[in-house]
C-alpha cells in the first residue's frame, strides 16, 4: 500500500492562509471598545505624528490641517496609530483626535450635486484635497458641507468613509 505524503510546507501554507482569511472577516475591537479601523479627524492645526506610541519616540511628521480626516488603525494606551489619505502612518495622542467625520476630495475636480443623483443639478465643482464635513452617507452618495455650501458627492470621490458604511 502506497501513501501520499504532502510536503509539510504545503500544509502549513494552507493553514496560515485559512487563518488570514478567517481573521479578515472578524471585526477587530480595540481596547476602547470601538472598531478598528475607523475614521476620525484631527482636532488641532498642529499635530505631531510620532514613530511610536509615546513622547519618547521622535516626531516623524507634523500635520498642519485641522479637521483632516484620518483612519485609526491601532491603539495602545492613550495613543492611536493613524493613516492619512496619502498613506502616511504614525502615532498621535488621543487628545489630538476628534470624532467629527470629515473627508478629503480625491481624484481631481469633483462635482457637488443638489441631490444624490448623477443627473441632479451641479451646485459646485470641488478641487482635489479640499476638506469636507460628512453630514450623511447612504448607498453610493454622501451629503457633505464645504464652507457654507452643502451638496451630494459620490462616495468614491472622497476619502474618509468606508464603502459600506451608513452615516446619518
């Protein structure tokens, strides 16, 4: 009788791949009880982005835009590891963050419409990198406020909200 032996490397790869898929489907809950990742925004005009979770770590970058949306990807004590819309990552103290939901316009100049419809009246054209306050999101549209102007923008044209996230 002949037995088939699989290489151990194949079996380990299969087990590791299965664990990665399982981990990706389970939401991560942080120490605070809030989900990770999640969006927030910067509370101040000057926020130090550090290489690690503490003041003993060097400042790697300084954010100079209040209300800039950021994604919190990890937590350690009072420190949050964040990522901005361009992929810059580092650690900031939790007091520098706000739960206010903001977004940044991406992909060039984007239309702001009066209704959540591609054929709705155009109320403005918004330049890339402009910061908007998110008022609500449903389906593929988000209602935003930019200065005193309010309107609807496609979710794919902003960074600061997840594809399936409903906000109201």
